């Protein structure tokens, strides 16, 4: 697992994931998408850090995690953080 940037764990068909990707791109946030349906190891890691299997799940370089969120929750989570 790379840890240099923000990891956004997604399921490609998930509408909240698509919205989160678009929201982060529009704001110029450096992140890496991780498709948990295509990578069983990534899915296991996401479950370990979030204690759930829901997406989107955001993992910050400092280890902070936001799981199963919408863009309003994402915006509040990122306020004052350096992604």
C-alpha cells in the first residue's frame, strides 16, 4: 500500500464514491483511488482500518480514517487537515 497520498477506497458503481472522486478532483486534492472489488488485499485493509465494508472510505497519510461518508461529511473532515 502506498502511503504518500490520500487513499480513497471505492467500489466503481457506488454513487457516493463517484461523487467523492469528483468532489476531490474539483478541489485539486492529491489522492489515489483504490478499487476494493478488484483488490482483495485492499478490501481487507479497508475493513481493518474502518471496521466495515462500506465505501467510500478515506485514509489519510497520518492514519485518520473517514468511512461511509457523503461530500458534506468529507468537507467537514478535511477542514484544517493537510491532505
